[in-house]
């Protein structure tokens, strides 16, 4: 059996980056990818625009069992590193909203094609449609098995990602290989994902999109709060604010916590301002139905649900008084949605959990348990916030392997 210097398992963001750096350093690299092309998940990132980093890279945007590991990996690797890496590949970056960094063409396909071109230029061999089925270690060498072939390698880099988005290559296999080679695994949970609910009224509100505040409660305690888009769907709720708090929800649900969201549907008004607004709008001579009266300030699909939550018995505007207004204000600021589950790995952009980072050297990304075994990207127990942080992590860990090995 021919012996390779390096075998990289998984041709996503981290695997391609490491392959380029190792190939440039003169290492002989074989990259194995199960999909028909490398970088398939990358093509879907940022809605096809690839939000590949963020101007503000601080450890607080990353979540891991060991925050110190994240700090050590990110040290010296700000956005400048990423701009330099892609700049040298001939791909300039531009900054969008909230510090999000994109390729200037705003096309993820450009990123993927440039990475593959650079890897091939660095003499990396890329084998697609090759699913690794197992890795064994004997006599200072690794043997990598696929359905029809096996290879030997001095060093292995596991960049097989997480189970998020299986339709794009998301898989548990990298994790299973790591575990078989002696690593501790933290269970994966969907992150950056929509949330499901069993509220019976969701069919009526599907499609309503507002800007609001979402507070997540687990067992009655507030555990996360986000502001932004809220989109009601037939199965539950989506929108940027929901994606942002979904990791907390996912972890709470995994611990069997009873979860619910309380939404502030009109966050631009303080409690007092909203009370005054509603009181001013009451015309004692008007027989306007209450639902119509509320539809002037709230999306009309949400109004019947709000009235159900308030258990309102008044029928027309003329019946309203201060007590009703107080109830409406409370309900508008605490619109309640029980949460039963996340929308699952299929819809998740990332996964929390993975290989325990205490068992990995933050400088070289080499296993502390087995010499010659390396990790990069989302397979590790590190997940970033929305906004380019997960790809930043993938590039930086790929660069670390390439630079220090
Ligand atoms: C829809 C969507 C949008 C996203 N948008 C953004 C964004 O805009 N910005 C951002 O920062 N992050 C985004 N992410 C997250 C980001 O894509 C991932 O965090 C990142 O791709 C992880 O890189 P990786 O190299 O670790 O894994 P991946 O990119 O997932 O690569 C892993 C590769 O390993 C291959 N593989 C797995 N198992 C095997 C096996 N047994 N044999 C051979 N090959 C195997 C897979 O096919 C895959 O190609 C998004 C994710 C999704 C799903």
C-alpha cells in the first residue's frame, strides 16, 4: 500500500485551507471528499454569498467546553489573517452589515472555485465521491478505508465537519472516527436553527414577519434574549433573532427543559409609551370591533391569538378601559410561544458539541492523545455565532494545521 504524508478527510472550508497550506509547504497531500465536489456546504453559505468572516473577532462570539482553547486558537488570527489568506489567492473581501465579511463578487462559488484551484496548484490530490468508512492506526501509520480502496498515511487531518445540513455533506462520521481513535466526544446539538412549537394557532400566523424581541425561558428562568427578525412558520418560528438564540434553546431542550419564548411584538415602545398610545386611541363612542382596533398597530394575523392569550371578553372599542389596556400591553410584550424542539440538523447551519478541545493542541491542532492525528473546523467542540464566525473558525484551524505542521 502506497504511503501518503497527509490524508485529509473532508473537503470543506477547513480541509481545503489546510490542504493548500500543506501542499504549498511541499507536503504530499491526499484529500478525500464524499460529495461529488469539494466545498458543497460552502456554496450554500450566506445565502450563496458566503459570509466568510467578521470584522469583530472576539472569543465571546464562540462557544466551547473550553473558552481558553478558543482564545489560544484565535490569537494572532483576526480578520486580517483571513483577508491576507484570500488576498493572496486573488480574492478580495468586502465588509457588509454588522462587520460581516464577504467575497467582493458576493458569490460563494467564487470562494469554492478559488480554493480548489489553489489546492490543485499546490499539488494536492483531491478524490471526490470517496466516503471514508474507517481509520485504523498501526505501527506509526494510519490506514484510511473507503468502500473500494485503502490508503496509508503518516498524518491524518479530520475535517469531516458536523451533522448539520446532511443534504450538503453534514455527517457524524468524523466524530465516530475520532471516538474510535480514543477521543472524548461531546454530543452534537443543532445550532443556528429554527425552533418548533405545538401552538395550535401557528397555521393562522404562518408567514408573518416582524422585528421584535425574543426572550427564551427554560423551566421558567430567562436564559437568552435577542432582538431582530421574527418569522412565524407553520411548524414554529424562524428569523435572525431565533437563529441567534437557538443554540441556547437546543441545549436546554436536550436537558429536557420546558422551554417557551416570550416575544415583545412592539419593542420600540416602552411599557409606559405603549400604555399611553393604547389609552389615547380609545374612543368611548366607537363600536369598532376590538380586533380591528388592534389591527391598526399589530399585524392582523397576530391579533386573534393575542386576544385569546388575553382572554378578552370585551367586544368593541367603547367597552375598553385601563384594565383592558394593561392586559393588552402585557400580552403584546409577552406574546407566548411554547417551544417543543429545534427544527433539526437538516435545517441547522451549525452544530454545538464535538471533539473535546482539551485533547487538542491549540497551536498545531494535533491530538494530545494520538501523535499524527489533527483536527480542524466544526468537528471540534466549538461553535460560532451567526455572522461569519463559523467559517472564520474553519479557515483559522485549517491555517494552524498548515502553518505549524
Ligand atoms: C445553509 C448554511 C449556511 C451557512 N452560512 C454560513 C455563513 O454565511 N457564514 C459562516 O461563517 N458559516 C456558515 N455556515 C456554517 C459553515 O458552513 C460551517 O461551519 C463550515 O462549513 C464548517 O467547515 P468544516 O470544514 O469544518 O466542515 P464542512 O464545510 O461541513 O466540510 C466537511 C466535509 O467533510 C465531508 N465528509 C464528511 N464525512 C466524510 C467522510 N466520511 N468521508 C469523506 N468526506 C466526508 C463532507 O461532505 C464535507 O464536504 C452555514 C452552514 C449552512 C448549512
